[in-house]
């Protein structure tokens, strides 16, 4: 006989059949009712033990957290809350869980804070909240690959170790095999990286974009989906030092096409989970409703989780130029009343998350695509507009999240790109291969980067990015 998953069993409409299942005991009540979960669904299956005919020592080992192998008969449930339950014929303990030890952990079935759950990240997917979040994360990942596959994109694996700094932000993790206590020095006393593993300085990638551009300029439509690393010391609820990014890059596509692609793509993946992860979403929605009740009235959400997802799917994203956005912000109440931490006084100011969230949550009340940013607050590779002040950049802002996507049309003109690099002191030798693309059949091309964890945050309603990635890496924290 095959081992069934809990999910399969709960879907069966046949009863009085013999089945086998393996899983972990969530609770064991009245020496009789096991709530069993195996991760295949948010729901547990109730397994009813005939305690009068079960060895007492065995009964004692049915404890919260224990792994068990049950053979039994699926029957219609007498109790409420479930259609079917399992009448246990035999139960084997595959792995014990000592109640004394379990009582110190998050396995103990009661409410725990998210902070406490984070301290036991290796156990937290045994809880409803985290198993739901991680199943949704997995579904979103699948939907992303499915979207690009259906639309003629090739998946490209960009390198993790790079010799260039794509964003020019200088916030990279160094990769080296030199002895930190005794590195080889050159004549002028600097560390001699020619003796390092790669014969040069190398880092963990901050973005696969530059490499993706070279592939778009031969394969046409490509996307990367990989880990990226940023050593920025920002300890916020939206930043990780290691996060996953999706970066499509398309030849012959301009910024308008880029906005259309991003909007269509985001709607597709959110629609996918609405249809495929109903139970997990329903659980997370209830969780948020409960959480909201503990908040003051004004902080409460006006929409439920599924309403928020629906809202994004059903409405056009508002497309607004940076210049228009600055006008709105300059004349906004929080700016006039000096409520913003960073006041908006003039054109050219970089937008902070407080400004982004004002635009999305208070002013437009829908997802916003900001475009045509000032050249000097954006990366070197973005295409310069005719006004020579702004670049063809776009950021997508989501309610509750702020920036979720950053992208641009790329500078395809060799001379303009070289000038820009010179002005920013970016050595041509380092990016000769990137410049080459502009020498041999250059063309308009564009792409964007979606921060995967920010998408998972939006889709699950989790408010801290540490709670949507299995093992978060943040400043001072690389446990597990
Ligand atoms: O805006 P960013 O820095 O853009 C790029 O890296 C471009 N090369 C993308 C491209 O055009 N191909 O990052 C893209 C997205 C952000 O909008 C944000 O969602 C996410 O990546 N992101 C982070 N997510 C978590 N932690 C961090 N430290 C992040 N930094 C950026
Ligand atoms: Mg950005």
C-alpha cells in the first residue's frame, strides 16, 4: 500500500478504505485524538486511537512533535471541523519528542511571538503560519517560472561570484581565499589580489542584470532567478543581506514595454496563488484579522489579504513620472506639516520609503509605477532621456511594501554610456564585456528586478522580511 499525504486523505471522498500516513503529532488530546500534520496542507488530519486496546507505553510516546507512522481506516468524522478522520489500527513511533524538551520550543501548541519563532527558524515550518508562508513562497516561485516559460523567456543562471559591481553601490561581500591574518602585499603595501584565487578582486553578486543583458542581446528574452547579496547595513523590516531576485531582460523592448511586462507578470503570479493556495491564504487572512484587532483603529487594514491581492490583479497600476510625484509630495499634508522625516523641497530629491508609501497608500491608493527619475540618483546604465536630466528608470511601489520592483531601459549608445561611466569613475577595463554589447548590433533593451521576498511579504501579509525567507541573513545575524 502507498503512503498517502494528509492533503490527499482530506480530499478523498471515499471512506471505509485502509490507508497509511506518516507525519508529526501536533497535539494529542484525551489519550485519543491525534492532530497529525505532514506539511502537505495547512490542515491536520484527526487520527483516533483506540486507547483501551493500545499499549500504555506506546500511548505515552504519542506526544507533540513526535514522528509517527499510522495505518488505519478512513471514516466519516463524527466531530465537527472535518469531513473525514482516520481510525488508527496500528501506530509506530518513528521519532520520539520528549515533552520536557518540546516545552522549551515553538513546537508547544500555543501562540508564540514572531521573534521567538525566528530564534528557532529550523522548527518554525512546523507551525501553521510558517508552513503557509513557505508553501506560498514555493508556489510563487513556480508561478514565476511558469509565466516566463509561457511567454517565451529563457531562464539564465547568472554567476554568483562576480568581478564587477552592477549597481555601483559599493556594498558588496568580498570573496577571497587569501589568509586574512597574513595577506600578500604589493610594493605599495596594498593587498595583492593578483595572488588571490581568481587573480583579481571578486565579490558576491548584487544583481545578475549586466550578465542578463548580454544574454538578452542574443537569446532575446531571458530572466534570472537567483540569490543576490548586499552588504548594506540597513536593519529594516524590508532589507536582507541575502535575498532572491527575479530579473527579466528583453531585447528591442522600451520602458513602456517594460512597465507592461512587469504589471502583467505581477498580476499573473498573484492570480496563480489566489487559485492554487486558497487554504493557506485563508489561514493567513484570519491571522491578519486577529492581529489587526490588537491595533488601534487607524492602523487597521481596510482590506483583507485576498481583497488586497484581488485589488492589485483587477486594477491598472498608476503610471506617474518622478516630476509629477515630486509635485504631489511637495504639496502634500505631511510635507507641509513637516511630518516627513525627509522633507521634499526640490526636484532631484531621492525618494524615501515614507514618500513612496504616502504616494501608494494615501494619495493614489493603488500600485504605482514611477518613471523618468533624475539621472544622478539612479545607476549608470539607465538610458538618458532627451532632456539630459532624467533617465528611463521605473520603480513599482506596492501598498504596505514600498518599492517592490526596480528597472529601466538600458543605455544602448556606446558613447553616451562611456561618458556616463567616465563621469562616475567606473573603469572601462572592468566592464569591457558589457560595453562590447553596444559595439556589435546594439539595440534598445530593458529589464527589471523584482525582490522575491518583498513579493512574498505582499502575498502573505507578513510584515517583516525575516519571516518570508527560510534562514534570514541580516547585519549581525547568520545563525543556522
Ligand atoms: O532596485 P534594485 O537595486 O535594482 C537592481 O538590482 C537592478 N539591477 C534590477 C534590474 O533592473 N534588473 O533591486 C531590485 C529589487 C528592489 O526593487 C527590491 O524589491 C529588491 O530588489 N531589493 C531587496 N530586497 C531585499 N533586501 C534588500 N536588501 C534589497 N535590495 C533590493
Ligand atoms: Mg531600487
